[in-house]
């Protein structure tokens, strides 16, 4: 990871969310986007979350990714405190398997948007890609690395297609 200032802030409501948000971290690392990770609960540590949101833009953060389970107030709470784009990652941590979190994030009131991705690890990976797309609008380096990342994903699909074709050919 470059030693430049973080451009993306990854905020989780609990340390138990790290397992899912590792997917976000992996994507940002793969694309070479500097980031920081903090735990700051909207319910249990609102002053800490408020201070983090209030200082993020000033410190050079351009996108916030917030993962939360249950009532999932963290992304909306952050969105109410900063003009930065917020990407919410619903965590499947309750008996409702993340549906509660998804609806909490997706049903934000008018004027307080949260871009919400899929529940769990797929959503966490997509949050990293979406953050890269947002940054790529004004950063040619990120745009170039994101294009290479997408090209690598396409190459993985093609490699899988060749494996399937080879397996099917063996059966004939």
C-alpha cells in the first residue's frame, strides 16, 4: 500500500464486521487505493463516529464505506454528518441474514442518500469497486488501475471458460 494519505475510509460498527469488510480491503489493495479502517458504532459510540465523520473530508478522505448489521444505522448516521459519498455494506449478522440491514440502508429518507450494495462479502467487494469508480472520475491513476482490475476479472472468467470446455471435452 502506498504511503499516501487515505482516500477511502472503511468504518465498521463492530469488530465482528471485519470478516466481511476484508473483501473491501482486498479490492482497494488490489487497485492500489490508500484507505483506513476504523470501528465506530452509531449506537454504542456515537461521539467517536461523529468526530470521525466530521474530520474525514478535511483529512483527504473522498469516500466512506460503512458496514453494519442489525438496525445498520451507521451509514445513515455518517451520511447525515458529511457531504462525502457513503457506501453502505449490509452485514448478515442477525437471524434475518442481513435483510434488516439492507432495508435500513436502502430506505434512507430523502436528502440523506446511502449507496447500498448487496448483503455480505459480495457487497463488500462491490463497495470497494464502487469507491474506485467514484475516485476514478477525478483520478487518472485510479481509472487506469481500475481498468486493469476489470481486465483481470474478465481474464479469470475466460480462464474458467477454458477449464469448463476442457472438462467437457474429456467426457466426450
